């Protein structure tokens, strides 16, 4: 697994959580509207269980990623990786708020992703 793949795990599970949440909301709305809750209660329970599991997994993955990022020596690199992979900020926003060029942000992202590989 590359450093970038490791760092992107939290984003992938966050997208899965949003997807399951949308499915659950749609199923609940359908159950309320059609008074069919007793027929689809099993589906609702399964989606709730899956959502809880995904949320728990995301917390574990987030903690692992934050610990690995914390092992980096460069302060700017740590902050950029946290903003990009944990807070999901855009490169343009990161560069603007950190008073760096986008090229510098991309440089730190690239080096940081490679350095993370040493720790995984």
C-alpha cells in the first residue's frame, strides 16, 4: 500500500458513510410515506447496523492516519496532510491560508505521502 492509498482510506470510508446514510434516509422516508415500516424494518435495521460499523471503522482509521502524520518531522507537511486528508480542504484553500504557492503545497503533499510509507 502506498502512502497516498493509506491516507485516502479515511476519505473512502467517509464517502461510504454518506452513501449508507442517504440509503437509510430514503428507506425511512419511504417507510413513513407508505406506512410500510413493518415490511422494511429489517432493511432499516441492517442499514443502521452497517452505518454504525462504518462510523466505528472511520474513527479507527482516522486515529491511525493522524498518528502516522504526527510522526513526520516537517510542521508544514504535517499541517498540509492533515488539512488535505482529514479535513478534506482543497489545495487552493490550503495554499491561500498557509501563504504558499499551490506548487509548494503539491510538493509537500508528494513528499509527505512518500514519507508516510516508511511508517505503514
